[in-house]
């Protein structure tokens, strides 16, 4: 060997040693990154059998050691859906890599691990794919958060739909129908019903159903709770429940009373103010569980929400009933008052009027029999006769105000015309009056109400408005009678209506209109006069 050759040989050995050290250093850095990564890294052969895994893979998949994990045999076995492994392989075989492929892995305890999977091919010297290298980032927490968000969104969507229905209508049946359909849609169920508890009849009443056979109705079906003690307890009117966000579900059997049909339902209580109002009864398939998790909480929220809706509907129903009762009592009161006024007016005209006339005739007879020397007695008799005459005219005025005979005999327009003319004459108030569209007389009750409302409106104007002009219009415009009374007086603050001195008269007008199903509209402000508009459904005069 020449000196030059020896020198070259020594240089080659040094370069080889350096390359070997660099390779070992690179291997150490790779192993450090491989083992230190918090993401799952695995290397498999072409057939999917594990060649290597890092410690993060062992920890994330819940295995004891690498040996324990690699004993599984194939990466395919740890995928929740083997289709994901097949797609992973095909994508790398075709493109050489895969990036951010969403996949689920099944941990040793059976729970799922959501991951974003990236990978690339392991190549042979001949350029063939001989294996796969993958890295999976755990996104389970993120996916759970997204799932919770979606579930919360679904829950709010259901509750918002029910709230919208409650704002749109006070019809409880409509609210229950929307709630049932939305709940079934969100839960992915096909059938269910809502039962309310009728404490007065000690029974469960099916108010709404969906997806059940058409012949399953309130009258043809019967529901029985599996728990007899619970079934009896819920029907008790004095049952008091401790408030809870949601009560445990219970089972019930819905049966057709005549046909051989039955279905088991999973039920969730509807409660309000420590009372059970009813329950949601859902047809849940055996492979679906809604007794826990977000579905369970959704049904709890919906049960509480519907409980409030049912409570509000019951209160509104009670208010409507009381209003109808009050309207009926008011109508009877006004009717009795009108009859009493008519009776008193008749007695004043017939009895007291005739008595005063008789007294006047008697005084005239006495006056004729007096001697010429009794001039001072004649003067007294003339004074008495004047007083009797004034009393007679005042009594006729009172009688007319109580109940004008002209109203019964000739109708509303002549009666109002006479009344308004008289008031205008004595008060100096300019009055415009017109009635339009009345070819025939309307019902006596309507005539009486319109007369009294006109009286009240004019009285308020004369006493309180300090007005110079009063206008009254009564228009028959099918399907209603429109009453409009307006003045150019001082007006008042409509927002402080109840404390105003006209309040009693205005309330009387509103009540009289309401007892005929009418609508009362008041428009006024300080310094701008007052306008009253009343719309009364048209009621033709009865032949009776």
C-alpha cells in the first residue's frame, strides 16, 4: 500500500465513523420526539400489524404497556369503525399521505377516543409501500364540547319554539302539540303523547299525541303506570313535590280498550309550583337510552317549561271564566237597574203625577169657594199651586231621565234627539247629533245601552270638559254599530285614567259596551279634548 492509499483509507474510516455517529444521533433525536410526543404515534406493516407505538398511544388507548397494546395484533382492531382504517390505507396508497382525517378509536375499556389522524407511507428501496406511519391528535374534549354545544342548541331550539308558541297563542292545545313534535324531532323518536292530570275526576287525560295509531284516542285508550303507588300518588290533589330540575323517568303501558294493542312508554313528569301537572310519554326503542345525558336534561327543562305553560293557561282560563261571570253579573245588574228605573219613572208619572194633579184640582175648588174677603188665602193657594207645578215639572224631568217613555215607544233616535236638545238648551253647549244606517230599530237592549252611554258621555262633557261643542255619531255599519262621542274640551291624561274624576262614568260606559261584546276606545290628552269610540256587534231587533 502506498502512503497515499493509506492516507485515503484512514480518511474513509473517519468519514464512516462520523456518518455512523450522525445516524445514531438522529435516531436518538427521533426516539426522543417519538416517545416524548403527547400525540399517539404508531408504525404498522402493510397488513396493519403494529411495528412500533409510542407511550402516548399506550396511555391514550388505556393499555398497560407497549407489549399489551401491540399484542392486539392489528391497528384495525383499535378503530371503532374499521372503515376508517380502510380509508386511511387507501388514501395513503393513492396519495402517499393523509392529513387531519377524523377517526374514532376504541379504548381498552370500550370508551371512544376522537382523533384527528395524519399519516404517510413507509417506502421500500424499490419504491413500494411496505407500511404506514400515523400520528393521531386527541380531540375528544373538543368533540364533547361541540356535542354539548349542539345538544344545548337543540334544547334551546325546542324551548324557544314552545316560548314562541306561548307568545303567539294562549291556546294550551297548540302549545302542547308544538312541544311534543319538537321534542320527538330532537330526540329522533317517532311517537309519543302528553297526558295531563285531571284531579277533579282523578284521571289521566291524553291531551296530545303524535305517531300513535289513529284509533288511539282519549276515549279509546287507557294508560297505567307500572308503579301503582306512583300512579295513585300523582292523582292526589294535595300531593306536594320537592322542586327538582328533573324527576326520574317512569314506565307506563298505553292500551287500546277494545283492540289487542299496547305500547310501553317512557314518561317524564311535567311540574309547576310543587305540583304535578302531567307527563310526557315517549315511545323509546329498546336500543335507545334517554334516561341520562343531554337528552335527559332536555326533557327535564321541557317538563318544567310546560309546567309553567299549563299553570299560565289554567290561570288565564280562570280569569276568562271570572270575566265572563263578572260580565254576566254586570249585565244582570244593568238590566235590573234599567227595570227599576223604568218602574220608578212609571210610578212617578202615574202615581205621584196624578196625585199632584189631584191636589191642584182640589186647591182650585177651594179657591173658588173662598169669599172675596179671603184675598191673603188666595195668594197662599196661588203660591202652593206654583210650587206644585214646579214639582210636577221637576218630577217629569226626573222621570224622563230615569227612563224616557219615548225610547220604548219611538226608539233611540227620537229619544236621543229630545234629550240632547234639552241639555243643549239648558247648558248652552252646541250639540251635533246624527244616526246613520238605521232603517229599522235594533234590539231594545242595544238601544238602552246606547242611550245610557250617550247620557254618560254628554254628562261628562257638561260637568268636566269645559267644552263648547259636543258631537255624537251612531253609525250602523255591518257587522257592528259604531258609536263616537267627542268634545273640544280640556281633556285629561289618559295614562292617569283611574284617578280622574270622569273615571267612574267612563268605566260604566266600558262595562256597558263589554256586556254586549263591544270594544271601548278612549283617546284624550290635556288641552285636546276627548274622543270615545265604541264598537258593538250588530244585534237585530227581536220579534219577541
